[in-house]
């Protein structure tokens, strides 16, 4: 049996990036400023550019790990359809072994990413087979890996993530977890079985607010509260403000000014870079920097996998 450096468990989708000239609309509702991408009813909107790509947090982060030179496996659920076949072909080209299941009942997940003039995006997501990944001992437990990375899944699949996290704890396999906003909104009780014993928990500030049921807490307090659950290290990302983390001590890494073209995949590429650094025994601080430059590279192009760096490229960027 092949031994992997990392096995990723998560979602797989076909992504369609749709670029229009529609501008964001700012509204104030009950004292809360919100921005919307609005389309006139009954009209035909011209698409400036369209790009088809593979996506999903699982395959995006797996592609990042493989680009960093790690022996990578991917576990997830895809449909027995044309989009599923394209995903399998993409994984093979990127030297990622598919270790998951092909569903005959549910189609491959699909996302439409709607861009705007200001490059804010709204994502329409059909989860499809991703919501029906079922943990089976004979699928997962024979796999030999040094690390497991859990990307966000929802629906029935969240129970499978809990079982995999439990298996990792019992067998001393380090694992990282990157939660989604949708799951974070369900609160701490919903995911505590994954978090307790987690080696590295990665989330953005908005998601931390949902989990802790607070909007006004500062990053240090959020990190302390999350770490107290039984997590070894917690990382909070906050877009252009950079990275906040707590392990043996507090870490603060500022972001660089870059031209943001499309933000999809930023979190996945950060996870891949950061966790790759840890797997390669880099210092915690340097691993954070690797994750940051990897995500900053991805958001400068369209497509969640198109701007991924190799380890050599990432090291050159942090040195400069």
C-alpha cells in the first residue's frame, strides 16, 4: 500500500466563473451595511468572460499539496457523469490519487461564481454527491498517511468527517480542519467532535465570529477561546489584514498588497501552503508565510488552482 504525505477529505465540483459588468449595490438595512450583486428581472446580461474549471475545497487543497511536492491522495464523492470524469482526469494530471467513491445516485457538485465590477463574487452552489459521502472503514482505514486534511463538507457528509477525525485521534495521525461559513453558522456544538484533538484549525474571522457567537471580539481572544476547546493550533485569516495564529505563542503575519482578480480558492491555497510547511518540518511562522504567499498568488488569477506555487517559488517570494 502506498504511503501518502497527506490525504485530503473534502468537496469536488465543476466551477464556472462568469464575469459581467454588473456593479455591486450598497444597501443599509436596519443599520447594517450590506452589498449585493443585483440583476434586472427579465433582462439579458452579457457575459464578458467565462471560464470552466475544477473546484471544491477538497480538490483545490489537494492540488496545492501536490504542487508542493507531497504524495497526495483525495477522498470525496463525485458523480458517475461527464463532470466527474473531468475531475478524475484533472486529479490524475496533477498526480493526485483518487481514493474516494463514485456515486451512481447523485451527480457531481457544481458551482457558478458570479463576478462583479469590483471583483466581489457570489457563488451559487449545487453540492450534489458532496453531501452524500459516507465513511466506510474498508475505504479509509487501510490508507497509510502522515497527515489528514479535512476540507469542509456538509449534509450527511459531516458525520463522515467526525468519524475520520475520531480515527485520526485514536491512531495519532495529525489532522487539520478548514471549516466553511455554512458549517460555522451552525455553531460550536455542531463541530466540537471534529475540533477536540484537532492539530490545526483554520478559519476566517467571520467564521470564528459565528462559532463563538460574537462579532466584536478581537483576534487574540478568539484564538484563545478556540484553542481552549482542545485544539493544538488555531489560525484565523482576515483577507487584506493577514494572518493571526496561536500555538505555543501568538503569531501575526501581515498580508502584502496584491491585485485581487478573483478570491475563490484563497482559503484552500492558504491551507495547502501552510500545512505543507508543517509536514515538511518548517517552523510554524515560516509555514504561515508559505500559506500566505500561496493564497496571494491564487487570488491574482481566475481559477482556484491556476495560481498555485511550488515550494521553491513560495520560498523565493517570502525571501523577497
